[in-house]
C-alpha cells in the first residue's frame, strides 16, 4: 500500500513531471523523425516563447494586451531585415529582435500603464493595426504584402542550425529557459509583488511596491519574449509576410491562455501545443474549427474557472492532500 | 482658374466630411452599445460589432431572399439581434456572475468567435448588399454628392442619441441602469433588480448594434467577418470619447469617422486605418480620459 | 519633537472640499487619534499621508522631509506604514507570504535576479522568511502560516494586516479604524497590541470611532468636522469642549 501511495505521490510530483517532459523533448527527434512531427514540436516551442510573457502579464498583472502579434512580427521583421538587407550576423539580428519589441513595449507601457482599465487594451489593439498597415504599405523596407524571402537559418558564430532536429533543440532550449525564468519570477519577491498588485493596488503601494513600474516591466517582458519568438519563427520558415502577424493571432493568443489557464506554466505549454495542432484537429470538418473553438472557450470559462490547467492543478493538489493523510 | 480650384477643394473636403459623418454615425452607434453595457456591468463587450454584422446580414437576407418588405425586415432584424443580445446575457454573462471582469470580457470574445463562425456557416463568404431605403439617387449638395442613405443614418443617430439621453436622464429604468454601475449592492438595496438591468442593457445595446447594421447595408458591402472591425472601431470611438460617457460615444464616433475620411484625402488609403489609430493613441496620451470622459478613469 | 507636521493640507474632489486647510503635528513615540463624524475627511488625510492621492495644496513634512513630492510607493521605505479600514490582505497569498510582502521595500531582488534564481536572491528569500515567521509568532498567527490569507477569520485578517504593516518597520503607523468589526474581547487584545507597538518605538496615528478606546490610549486627539480641524488637545480636554460635543457627539452626550 505504502509503495503504491509513494508511487502515486511521485507521479503527481511536479519535478518528476517536468523531468519526464524534458526527457521526451530530448529524444523527440530520434523517435519521431518525420518532418511534420518535428515541425509540430518546433512551432509549439516557438509559441511557448511567444506566450510566456503574455501569460505573466495577463495572469499576474491582470491586464489585456493585444499587441503580441505586433511584437512577434516586429521581432521577425527585425531579424529578417537586418540579416537579409544589411547582412548583419544572425545572432546579432536575433538579439535585436528581442530588443526592439522590448523597447517599444517599454515606451508604450510607460505612457499608458499608469492608466487603469481598458486603455492599454485599446492602445495594444491600435498598435497591432498600425504594425500591420506599416509592414503592408512600406514596400521599400518590408517588401509589402509579399513579405521577406530568403531569410538565412539561425547561426551562432560558426554553428549553423539548419536541420529540423537541431532547430528543435535550439527552440526548446530557449522555450524551457523562458518557462523556468517565468516560474522563478512568480515564485519570488517579484511574483508576490505582482499578486499583491492584483489583490489591491492601494495596499501594494503602501507596502512599497512600485505598481506601475512592475506593470511596465512585465509588459516589456511580453515584448522581448514575443520578439525572440518572432526571430525563431522567421529563421526557421525563411519566409515571412504580414499575414503571419495579424490581429487575429493576438486575439487567439489571449483566448488560448484563458482556455489553458493563465496562472501556470502548463497552461502556456498546453496553449502553445493547441495553437499548433488546432488547424488540423477537426480534419475534414475544418470549417467548424472556429465555431468549436468559440464554444470550447465559453464552456471552459463557465465550468473550468482558471482554465483547464488551473482545474487540473487543483485536482492534483486535492488528490495529493488525500494521499498524504 | 485659381478660384475654380479652390471651390473644387472645398467641395472635395465637403465630400470627405459627409462620408466621415456617415461612417462616424455608425461608429457612434456601436460605441453607444459599448457604453450601455459598460455602464451597467463594467464589461467591454467584444461581441458588440457582431450585433452590427447580424443586423446587416439579417436585413439583407430577409429583404432580398425572403422578399419581406423593407420596414418589417428592418424591424424583424433589429428584434432578432436584440434577442441574440438577450440570449447572450442569459447563457453566458449571467452564469458567470461574480467571478471578476477577466472571464466576463473573455466570454464576450468567445461569443464573438461563435457569432463570427456561425455567420460564416450561414451566409458563406459572399458579401451581401441592399438598396438604399430611399433609393440610390445621389443628391447634389454644394458641389458634393449626398446619398439619401446618409440622411437616414445621420437622422437615426440623432434620434438614438436624444432618446438615450432622455432615457438615462428622465426614466426610472434608465436611472436604475446607471445606479447598477455605481454600486451593485447599493442598487440592490434600494430595490433595483440588478439582474434585469444587466439583461436590459444587453438587449438594448444589441438592438442598437442591429440598427447600425441595418443602416449600413446600403452604403457598404457586408460580410460575415465585418463584426471584428466594427468592434474595433466602436471600441476606439468609445475610448476616444471617454469610455462610459454616452455623449462621448457619439462625439468619439463622429471624430473617428471624420479622421478616417479626411486622412483619406491626405495619405494613400492603405494608411487610413493606421492614421486613425495614431490619432487615437495621441488623443489618449494628451487626454487619457477621452474627449468627454472623466469619471471612469483614475490616474 | 514632531515626527510628522502637516501644514494647510487641503484636498478637493471635483469642487468638493474633503479636507480644508488642516494643520497638526504628531509627536514622536506618541499615539495621536483623529476623530470626527463620517465624511469628516479622516481617511482622506490618511490617504494623503500614505501617498494614495496627492493633496490639492499644503505640505506634509515627515522626519524633516516634504512628502508631497515623493513618489507614492517610496513612502513605505521612508517609514510610513498603513493599515486600511477594511483589511486589504492579499487573499490569494498565504499568511506567511502576506507578511513577506511587507519586507518588499527592504529587499532588492528584481525581475532579472529572481528570474535567474541567483544565490543572492535565495539568501534574501530565506532571510525574509525568517523575519516574517517572527512577526507571525508575535501575533499568534504562526499556526495558520500556510493557509491562504483569504480564509482567515476577520479578526485575524486585521491582525495579519497589522503584522504586515509592521514588517515594513514603520516609524509612523497609520491605523484606520482598527477596531471596526471586532468583538469587545478582540478590541481589548488589539488595544494592548497598539500600546506595545508604541512602546517599542513606533509612532501611531489612529482614526477611530470607539471613543472610549481613543480616550484611554491616545496622548493627543484631533477632531475633524466637514474637512476642518475644529479642535485638538489631550483627550481630557476633548470631552469638555462644547464645539466638539456639538459637532461630533451631538445631543447624545459623552459617556
């Protein structure tokens, strides 16, 4: 009996789950050698990076941002254009791809995050629109609707990341690191401060927490992580166009987090996976895709508050508590 | 010749102003819908634009396909959209009572996705169209042309604005709806049925959206996915005017419409949307509470 | 010597004068009480001292420094602690974490340090965990350390909020109606706590409706009415002042 209990406890243990997850990621390219499956894994990893900052912002700052597609696109275009037009080294382009959206987010955040409520949501919606118009209309810089071709593969110095399998490792290394980074933040002084802000901005202020400062910092993080994701995307697919970075994507990302659960990392991973496989999910009934998606969203919000992972998390906690008795 | 050119420009400007006011009136209608729901519930309803879409698609279908005459088609469309709004409140908003704003706003996004995709399944991707209510013969107006539909649209927004103003100012139910937004518990304690107020606000704001949709069909192509853009523009107008302020919604709508159409004359049409959004951001930075708003924002 | 000096403090809300030209001083290591009927502007004064809302005019000098020009979140680090009328504990954090938030201004780990889980940040975490546990012990809350703060009974939420405010090591502690909603027994316990806090060197400014408590613990009383200061002095004089009796206590008289 006791061994079974211990075993069950072990299975519920987050560290073991994480270990199994990382193990699967490590052997994935060896087991699933088909290009299609590796693509699924790569895009899931990219979406993890894209979602990780946003989940902190929505889940812990409690504000909406619809700028994610714009930051994603900004990262993709920054590193694509720097490497194709100006011949900048890819790793430099990659860094710039994180920096530019980060700076943009910082500027926008500083100007608007002192305001409460829906104003940031509106400004980010507008930003998405402006970005889309800009890349579509500025033919001479961005190639307009036809986009940027011939983006070189990722490379760090002499090491070129060309095969899908090696790309898988690069993407997931960054994805796992960003997940760890975000988890560390939530489990620490900064995480407590964010929860305090969510609980009461007034109480947080009198305890010495710089409310708008934290909001701006986390928003900047959404920009940086989206920019990195954009660069990873561009250097993998080698061709980008405005259609990859639409407002629809921004809305989708917010919604998918609500379904997965904004408060924890598994929600991010789940959302990323779902985003990747969703287009193929219903097979021949694809035209019902969005309808089904909308209904799932509504049902999750009604019956699984906190998102799917939020509920599973509580169930596991409950089961653990019972087993420990 | 110089004078001639001057006149030419003036009439062009007039043309832009006319089309700006027309478009802006529709935005104002959507923004008013936002305002009503926001004032009673603090929710920003992302499905607001889809009410416009439904109104537009329904009236075109009823009139063109089922050959119902115009006025009954219009009334029926608005009624159906109002019912959709009510159904949305009953099935999605009410069950989520008391869970905070985030899930509620998300569920309106969910509603929008459902509305959008159902519309695609029902009507497909082809745009629909309808003749102007009073024909499509343009009226000459100081060198510019004026579509008769413009008069309908502008007339409608004026009537709606006056009616809403009187409703909130002078009727008990209007006052009660405002009281909800101030304080749920206090409203309930003075005997206001908060539930009914929220339901009415959804029905009313859906009906407004439906009306906007009905009015817009003759001047534009309407499609299953027009709701998203309408939501965006309406939200922008509401924020521009000051979220929560009804006069602000009207002013915001008109200003947005004018900014759009006048910027058409200045830059290429591809930039139109980004100019408007830029104007919006600028206004928010200078006057964070919007043109007429003040009460609903803290700095 | 005064720890806090308030000069000509005024606050307008859209034309409504909530606080009108108020002056007073709070001596170091004293308990000063602000009393007055509802809507007299007491909480507004508290808000301005603790940074939640800038005054329309006037100045607040704390420990020799002008506060009205300081960023609101920096006041905590300067030594101003605040407890709210309705406890604003963070319901989704544990009891221990609530107190740990109280050490925010004394710690430095930023986004990058915490994200990278640097050793300095771990050291800091362990340190404030120890400190927070000590505070909880002081308030007999140690056994609910792991509970979510939102699940505590009301009286303990208030104690937790005070423990959290003390964690910021304030020189001046603002208590906004700390006995509201407490039972007489709890009130008595709280009263002794407040005296202990004062004895340990913290100056206290308190808004309170329970007059017998005010008169028994405070060294100095300020009476506000319609945003104006109508009286100030030792508790024994307040009871006898006709204007105070008239404005505040009305015809009910003083017990």
